[in-house]
C-alpha cells in the first residue's frame, strides 16, 4: 500500500492494483487482476506520475521477481526490471527503483544483491553484499539502509543493518537490528520486530535503542515528524487479530489506536492527518 496527497494505492492478492480517492470517490482499477497462482504483487511505491511494484513468483521452476510500473491515471503496464532471483523490498530514489534480490542459499558463498534500475527501465546495476538473506530496506533519498539475515550470528542477533551509498558503491555495517518493518528520517532508522518490540538506531550506526517491548509481532511500520506507527499481528489456529499502535519517536508510552481485525496482511501508510490500514477485505482510515 502507498499514499499520495489525493489517493491510496493498493495491491490486491490477485494482482490487481487499485487507486482509491481519499475523498471517498469510486475506486479506479489501474491494473486488472488474475495473475497465475503463486504470484504476488507487493511493495507498492508512488512518485509524482507512476505506481511501482514487485511481482514475485514463489512457485514452480520460474521463481523470480519482476519490477513493473503503471501511470497513476492508468494505462499500459511497463516491465522495467528483472531480478536474478526473488525480488523483495522496493524503494524509490530520485530517478531509479532499488530492490533486494536475496542470495541463493545453496551457494557456497552467500551473496545478497541490491539492484538498481531506472524508473523508465533500462540497464540494471548490481551492488553485491556477502550476506545470506534479505529482510528489509529503506532510503532517505540518497542512502540505502539494508537489513540482512546473517545465519552465523549468536542467538538473538541474526539481523544486521548496512548502509549503502549508491554513488560510491560503498557498504558499511551499522550494527545489529532491522526487520521488514522499517522506516528512516533525518537522524534515525526505526523498526519493529517479530516480538512487537520497537527500536531505533542512529543513521551513523551504533547500538540499537529499544523504545518499547510488545507481546505481539509487528507487521508494518510508518513514521511522521514526531511519531512511530505500527501494526501488530497475533495468529492462532482459529483466528488472526491485528492492532494499530503508536508512540513518540524519542520513546515513551505505546498507545493502541485501533483494536482487532481479521486476516494476515496489515500494511499501513500515513499522511498529515490519517493512518491508512490495509486488511484483506478493506482499506481502513484512522485519525492520528
């Protein structure tokens, strides 16, 4: 899910992409669904003119990821990039799309690929990192922050955060931490992990600061100028329940904004006034 000033953009399980006006107007179908079984549409991002996403295939021999885009007003879908393997965690730069292409776990030497492709398509560039797997990635517009899964680390410290400057191709390790639910601002990287705990780390690196603990695992995270927002998910054999939480960026009390909801996919996005939550059947709007 992604938002701009006027609309919410949602990728559905069947591959459809829909633009929903914030003023309550009728939804507009940008991409018709019906992609084959085992393929998902994820990691939607928007700029001034287009919607970008990853189409990931998890089944069969043709296991790979594709980077696509479509104009916000609709039209032809453009295929602008092809992963070496399965693509995850797309982010936008000023003129390019970055995404993670996880390592081949059977390879003797682990390699995580950070791929860069022009927004309009063209030759891709590959930045390689000797790590086992990908967890998440965010950007502040110039620098990429990549969370990796390094299997050889001690119990409780499997995740590591790296900084990549695409201008110099230089990677540097910042410390332990990170997840798929990440965000970044001018000074810090923020994330929530599988336990529901929320952390931050200075963009220059160092020890992660735990801002709060949580009894329920986190799904997605977003920030504004002052506040961290995240969704939690508790799954049992009979049901799945998600809550929307918030807390100050500098630490403090975690507050529940919305309670309950079924399903297993709870993405969020924020704008100046509201929080938008994607459930398997609806897009819900919550005041901040």
